[in-house]
C-alpha cells in the first residue's frame, strides 16, 4: 500500500480511537485498516497504538508519529492544491454538521450554487442539534450557536442571532398574552433539553438593568431538536424561545407571533467550528467560506 495512504489510515484510526470507525469513515474493510497500521509499526520497529477490547490509544511514539505525519499530510494537500487556479477543479468530500433548521431552510436550498462552482466536491451533511465529536466522527466543520467552551476547537464567528419568544395565536387565545415576567411564570413552555447533560434549558431574558437572567418554565414536553421545538409550539403545547432566522417564515405567515419583546434572551453567537488539529484543506476552505457567506447574508437579510 502507498505510504501516504497508510499514514492517512493511521491518522484516521488515531483520530477515531477505533479501527472499526476508521474503516467505516474510509470505506475500507477493517482488515485493510489493521494491516496498514501494522505495516507502519513493522517498518518503524515501534508500537504506535495500544489496543484493548474497548479502545485504541496512542503510545508516546504514536503521538509523536501522529504529529509529524499530520504535518506531512497537510503539506502534501497544500502542495496538491497550489495549482487549482490553472483550470483543475477541487475534488473530494467535505463532512459538515449543521443545526437542522439552518440546514433545511437556508443551506440545502443554496447548495446547487456551490456545486455549480465546485462540481467535483461531495458534501456529506449531517443536520441535527446535538454536539458532535468533530475529530472522532471525522467531521471537517460544523455550525453551532452559543459560546464555544471546548478549547480543542476553533470558532469562526459568523453573526449574532436575535432570539425571540413566540407562541401560536390559538395558544394565546386560550391562555392570554403574557405582558410581564409575573405573567410569564403562569404560562407553559416547550422546553429544550441539552443532548450533553440531559437537563432542560431555562428560559432566558435580559432584565431592565441589562443583566442576563433565567427562569424555570413549567413544561409538559421537552425536546432535543429545533424542528421538534417548533412543532411543539405549533401544536399549542407552549411558548418557545428560538432564533428569529429559523422562525421567519412562520412569523410572516402568522402561524406564530412574538410575545414579550421586552424580555428577550441575549443574542446567540453563531460560529463555524473545527478542530485546531484539523488542517483546512482547499476543498474544506472553499466550502467554509461559501457557508459563512450564505449564513451572513441570511442573518443580515432578516
């Protein structure tokens, strides 16, 4: 097997901490992945990975080899991309993970224009609201709202999304329109629970002094995805807080109406994130730049 290919296989195993997951990502038989790593170890005369029945971890030599071969593979990709401007086209797959509402409303409808510019790039798009393991799942980049707390990730800030409180006209007709925080405490919300902690997230608002506050809302249903959150609201199960961008069509049609405009949550930072260990190849870079442009235009237009 080509040495560079073997190095790519080793790097994928190290990133995934699993031969099985690496084989799935690379679309190779697991024995081929195992043989490639063993061939490198025989050539170097050292063990690079510790294998147990539960996990794969780097040895000291493996960590050093991973650092050097990552730099070499990145340099090779840079060299291969030097002359793309001479008429050759970028190719290969880009793995991206997006919040489902942004993906469905704004990104997927505009993918044809990206493919018109880059017809040989394939996009593997996951759309959900969980916090994916970028390195372990081989994801090149993701879009997430909120403050970045993981020091192993790099964030490219796109915009700050305005968050609003909404309900259906039917819900307000039954329960009344809340005008104050005291009113709000007597209402019901569709709550959003964290995929990481499993806990319901509290209702947020900025008080009259500009201080961010939270309020525990009564709820009969909690969800973990934006589409389910909006569906719950449309079903009359309660009010929700969500970014205005994802609600724009429903606000325009009158299916949802804003409530408590004085008591909104703080704007939600929107970032494109990727691992600081993950080199942005030319194909990933052009996709990230295009994606940032699409989302920046959307947040400005609304």
